[in-house]
C-alpha cells in the first residue's frame, strides 16, 4: 500500500488490522483511497499481462474485486464482514504498459448486501473495464 492513503476512519482501522491480501500484493495493487462509498487503487500492467502483451482480463477483475471487497468491508466494519457473492466484468479496451487505476463507487450499501461498480482506466483516462461486485454482509466469524 502507499504511505498516503486517503481513507475514512473505519477504512483506516480496517487497513490497520489487515492487508488487501496476498494476491493483490503480488499483483502490485496499491490502495490510494478507501471508504465504503469510494475506493481508488492502482496496478501496474507489467507483470500482469497475458501472452499477447496486454493486461490480462483476470487482472482487471482482481483489481476491481479487491477494491469492491475492501469498500464493502469498510461498510461492514467492525461487527460484520463482506464476502463476494457475484462479480462480472466488461472489457472495452486493452492496456500494454503503464499503470491502470480502478475507481470504485458504491451503488447500494444495504443491511445485507452491497453493490459496487469499479471503472478501470489507463493513464490517459480511457475506460478499459467496468467491474461490478455484490458482497454479502455476514457476522464476523469468531477466531
């Protein structure tokens, strides 16, 4: 994660308790902003490409799901956790280099479900993908 993350109070507490996850770390995902309503993160294209030399479609989904899940978990914090139950993505453009940015916006923050839309853009601001994730809010498991 970056040293300067713009975050809500619940987002800061959640980030202090846990990371974005091993996969997101391996892919170079950095959280820039985090709240239940909005999350922003970046990911390098390099290291996340498919054999044809473009950013792998699955990498778009990992960035989107990571941002949407983190935002949903901020909403659920501290008594509940969010678990993804559905994710989909539409890819509209490819990237071959640089950094992509995901901007996650809450569409619905409910008592049992959240829905977030994540728009992934290249460094020129062109939309590459649109990801949508639904998370179920459940009681925090006891350890």
